C-alpha cells in the first residue's frame, strides 16, 4: 500500500472544459519512488523534518542512512507501518480513557 495523496483522475490532456470529475485520493501510483526523503515524510505526516528525524533516530520510524551527511530515506512500506501503529496506539489510548471515565462515574449514573 502506498502513501495517500490527492491526484487528478485524468491527465490534464484528457480534461475538458466544465469537467467536474472527482479527485482520486487513492495510493500513489507505481511511479512513486520506493524511498522518501525526510522532507517527503514530514509533508505526509504534516510535521517538521526535525520531528521526522527524531522519529528515525529513535527507531520509532525505520529509515536508512545513505552516505555520511545525514542523508536519510524512509521506505513507503515503513511509513505506512508507522501510521498503522500510530492508529492502533491512538485507538488503545481512547479505549483506556473511556474505561477510566466509566470507572470514575458514581454508581447511580447509567452506563
């Protein structure tokens, strides 16, 4: 599965005046590079490059270093895996909050 972006359904050459066809928000095409720069990842996650660098350095987001001058790359699959883990983590946190809220309610409050 690729990173999700909005791209036109049809190339500009096939779009006619008054065309109202929707945008395709599916996975990137096969032309998408296998590896993303930290700036690319930052754009997808809507965070700073510094935050992405910290995620990679901590091992939370797997990346590889190319060369010796902080040239990092993150594979598309690794980014998707990180996003899935964050959704699972958020879901668990919400469930724990909901359980804690129920436990804090007085016994006479319907649950």
